[in-house]
């Protein structure tokens, strides 16, 4: 996975992760889709990473997937009661990315405490727009180990 270093983080290639969530399907054209348990975020998707804790290469995939799923909940594409499951996905992705399991769990607890309103439609947190592929430049690029 390639992203531009800095805030917000932008995907420079599509990212597809199996997240489960069977029984749900949606596509937000050019932004993200969920089908057969696979969640895809398209090139240009942006995230601001974690709030209040440092970002690591081992957490990038988790940031993108969690922020995308929360955005889908805010837009009504996924029901808000799936928030807890999305937090569990975040923890697993941090761990699979190389973060120690104990630290991934602590980050998950913090996410649960501070992220309760993130899935509500009335949340005023900025939703970043996807860049057009022609606007995505290959400068200051980092590659994760995931």
C-alpha cells in the first residue's frame, strides 16, 4: 500500500481488505465499496489517521479501513450498530500490520471510548474528498509492510 506521508493520508493505489460484514453491500462510486465481505477503498481516498496517538506504518491499513467504514455508517450505507465490529477489525488490522497485540488492544479501547460519535450522521467531522486520479502525484511516498 502506498500513501503520501502527512495529513491527510491519501491512498495512491486501491486498497482491498476482507472485513467480513457479510450480508451488506454498497458502492460509493470512486470512493469505496463493500461486496461479499471485501471492503475496497479506491485510489485517492484520504484519512487523517488516528486522533491523539501516533501513526505507524503498522496502523495505516487499520486507519483507512476504520475511517472508511465509519464514513459508510455516517452516510447510512452500514448500520451504526456495526461500530463495535469495526473497532474489532481495526485492532486486528493493527496487529496484522505488525503492532504488538497488547498495544493494538489498548488502541482499540481508546478508539471505543473516543469514537462513539464518529458513526452518527450528525457528526460534523470532515469527510475528505477523493482526489481525481490525475491529481494524485507520486511524491513523498511511503510503503507499508502490510
